[in-house]
């Protein structure tokens, strides 16, 4: 069985993230990376669009949610994006990492990762 792995790298969006006053008043950059696993055997053999998970639909849903949302914690933002990546019934595993650039004075970014695995 072929396990397809979709990886979206460095999806750069802007949202309200943080609990400090200035963070709640001005959108900040976030960088989203996610990985989705699903059984890809049929798509590999048939070359049929209906047998593949549509990463464009998933990505658009993430963009809409992040750009329209307001989040106090990075944990909540990552959990929401993870939930979106797991919605399709074919998904067997997903991992989301979101970076908040310039969150710390002497660091490039702070990131948080969460993963989900379908129970057998």
C-alpha cells in the first residue's frame, strides 16, 4: 500500500495572535507548515483526481480560518489548523507546525507543533 504524504511548506499568513495589547491590535506574520498522510494507492494507479486528497481545498480553508481569526495562544491556532487538516475521512496522520517570527527578541521565531493520528 502506498501512503501519500502531502507537505505544504512555509505558508505565510497574517493574523491576530497574542495576548499583549499591541498583539491584539495589529496582525502579525505566522508561517505554517503541515503534513497530511492518506492512502494514495488508487490515485497512483488510476491517475484520477477523485482518488486524490485535494490539498488546495485544505489550504484555502486554513487561509480563511487563520486570516479571519483572533487567537490569544499559539496552541489554539495550531490546534485549529490541525483540526482542519484532519477533516477529510481519508486522512490517517497529520502534523502542523506554526512559527511566530520575532516573538522573542533574540530568536528568529517561536514555533509550536501538534500531530494527530487516526486510531486503528
